[in-house]
C-alpha cells in the first residue's frame, strides 16, 4: 500500500505540536540533507510528502481507531448494537459524551491527529506553490490538487465531528502555535475555494497513472466532495450565535447567516460539479449492487467503476471489518477471533425495503458466525451490516488482530446521482431529479425495473420528491455512515430518531405496519453455506415453509426487542449534541485559546 510503503517522507511534522502544544522546534532548521526548494521541485520527493498527508489516517487513534469507528451513529438507520459494557462507548453512541471521554480524551486522539494531516498538507501546498512550477508542470500541479483536496476532506471531517474548529491554512510558526476556534463558515469558504482551484490540476479516473486506483484523489472525487460540502454548508446544523464562536455559547440548530453559503448560491455550483462527473463518463453505477461490496471486501481499488474514493489504509491497517462486519464469534472467517458487529442497522430497516429491492439482504443481515463457522440466527434486536463480511475476504483473508486492511468506501457514484437529484428538485427541475433517482432505484430493483419506474413516475410534488430522496439515501447508504450528516443538514436528527423508536415499539408488539407478523420465523443455511435464509418476515411469507427449515418461536416479541434496547438510541437530546466536544487533553494544552461551545 503506497501510504505505508512510502512514508519515509522528508518532512514528518511533530504531531501534537501542530494542534495544541508548544514546541520550540517548529521554526528550527529541518534536520535533512534536503531543503524545501529541493523537495518540492522534485516530483518523487514532493509525492512522498503528499503521501504523508493520508498516512495519518492509519494512526492508531485517528481515522483508523477513533474517527471512522465512531462518527456516524446513532441515527434512524444505524446504531450501536450494545446497551451494556464500556460506558465511554455508550456515551459516544448515545450523545452523552463528555470532554473527558476515555476513548477520545487522548493527546494523540483524532482531533489532534487530523490537524497533523492538515499541517502536512499546509507544508505541501506552500512548498508546491513556491517551488513546484505548478503553472507549467502538470505532474506537480496534480500533487498540489491532491494536497488541496486532502486538506479539504480532513477539514470537512473535522467540522462534522466538532463543528467550529481552528482555521489553519498556513504552516505553524512560533506565533501561531495557539489559535482560537474560527467560525466553520470561514473554513467552508476556504476549502470550497481550494477545491475549485484543484479542479484545474487534477485528472479524471484513469486519466493519469495515479488515478487508476480509488485510494488516490481524482477530479471526480474533488468535484463530488465539493458538492457534499456545499449541501452541508448550506444546510442546518447546531451553531453558536453569530460572533460567539469559542465563548462557550450554547447555540441553536439553524442555517448559516453567511449569504455566500446559502442554497441559492451553493446549489448551482454543486450541481455543475456533479454534472461534470456524470458527463465525464469516467465513473458509473456498478450493474450489480453486490459487486460493490465483494470488490471492497477484496480490496479491489480499480478506478472507473462505482467507488470514487476509498480510505487509503495499508493492507495491514484499518479496523473496518474488524468493527462493522457481520459478527463472527471465533469462526475460521475471522481467524478464530470474535470480531465485527459493533454497530448495525436498526431492526426496522429490513422492513423499510421492498421485498424486491436487492439491497435489503445485502445491507441487513440477521445471522452471525459461530465457532464451527456455521451461520446462526442473531435475534431481532441485533442486525449487522451485510456490506462488510469476513467470508467475502477471499483475496486477502482476515488473519486476526485488530486490523484488516479494508479500505472503506468514502464516496461512490450513487451519491453523485442522489445529491444531483436533491439539488435539481430544489431548483424545480423535476425531470432531471426523477432521472437521477431512477438510475439508482432501477439498479436496486434489478430484474424488477418496472417497479422502480412506477415508483418514480408516481412522485408528483417537490415535497414528495424530497421525501423520496431522503428515503432512497437511507436505503442506498445504510452502513456507510452518511445518514447522520444528512439528518443534521435536513434538521431531522432527533425527530427521525423519535420516529424510529415508535416504529421499533410497533415492531416489538407486532402492531401497526408490523401487525401481519406472527412472531415466529423459520431459518436454514443457504445452499452456498455463506448465509442464513430467514422465512416469516415478509408479508408474503406465511405458514410453514416445509422440510429443511428450523422454527424459531417468539423471534419477534417485547422480550427480544425490549423497551431498554429501543430507548438506547440517545440519552441526551441529539439536537444539542450534534458535535463532540474538543477533549480535555487538547483544551488543557491550548493555553486558554480553546473553549467548548454547545453547552459542554
């Protein structure tokens, strides 16, 4: 994997110093036979330094072990499967986190480590602008575009995690070691401008050697990221009052007051970027939904298919399947280790899919692997993300330990289409909105495309289209952790979770939309031995299915999906806890410059 093989970058920045700590080394001469003028005028040396930006993703407590495994749930689609055990884990999932959370309150925690990546990006951007001849050398220009894009991505993820954070767009000096938080609007405007600049430098998938794999930045990713940031920046979020960032202000859920970040300004720009991706024909929907996930589980990074960007973990780094795969309790697929299943779909999600939707049985799995490598029924309250499976890791089988090498999907083409549908609908272009939605929906109903067509044809209003898009994003991206950010920007986080609790209560009691259930199911191992078939959850599945099936009585019941489990979605109002606090280790080291807002 390039990120780990080439991490002998000439500059490696002092991790803690760039974020919050004082260091008298920041302005000392680099202990190297190379200086900046040599490094950033030589493509190979400059490339190594750009690689060092994404190297931080694999740091133990950065994206690998703290940001990716924890950002994104709980919501109305994805939740933490446990209601007991490690309190720090429960607090993270249930919106009751405090600034001394033992998982996150680390000197090398994700907040600090992400700023290490930003500092590395700042050094690369400055060096390439000064010495890279980017105006005439397309290779060096590509590196500048990559550094700008990676910095934008990390900053966007920082905002998703913490809201308002310090704006650092120049390398740290002795006078800028300590800085206060900035309004996120300042950062949004800068990273959007950076991405616009990067469009001039980057290449489409497979247009350069570097863009032949999805762990490298391409023009398709930069334009997709630009659109994603536009719709977030122009949406709702918990914000301190104007002028009160970093004062301890509680804030409120509202839109930005910055006219430059309004939908009317940003949506047309975002739609142009999305249309550029679509018309480039360099990425497309995979014909079969399952192929996306078998490819991902086998570390297929081939560009030009559906996946646009994947997190560039090394082949022996990253904790994605280790955390989120179908649970394995000592099977051969998990090398005898108990792994996977930390989070999963909420129990009602399976029932939200149409029975003809091919995404249902891929996204929602209700079995786990026992020590004999046999799939066994998991229980109505414990579902798993079927997109991630140890048994699908055939090219690089999981060998145990805390790392599996899986490169999580960060962006794929279906998101391009559904973002475009949402924006087109906002701009009253129902024709295009239906077209974009239908492309995703028809793939989901492969073999039953007429069902998808009838569904989209029946949408008759702008409000109805927005509702359909919100539902489609839930069904399409389950387990990919886009939902929390979506619900925040739609101002639907708490209301959707409250609605989900009501649905789960109905499911538990087999009332309302679930009154057709008998409570019993039948199950058997599928012919390929790699999954468990369950009979009795669909409206058409009634009675005894016959020989070869095992009966599970009272599978659906208040005892098996109890009130405590249902109410575990949040312990504190999530609308007041959309963001994490900056943790004590960083606050203490900031010399008084950093203060938590949002009532922390």
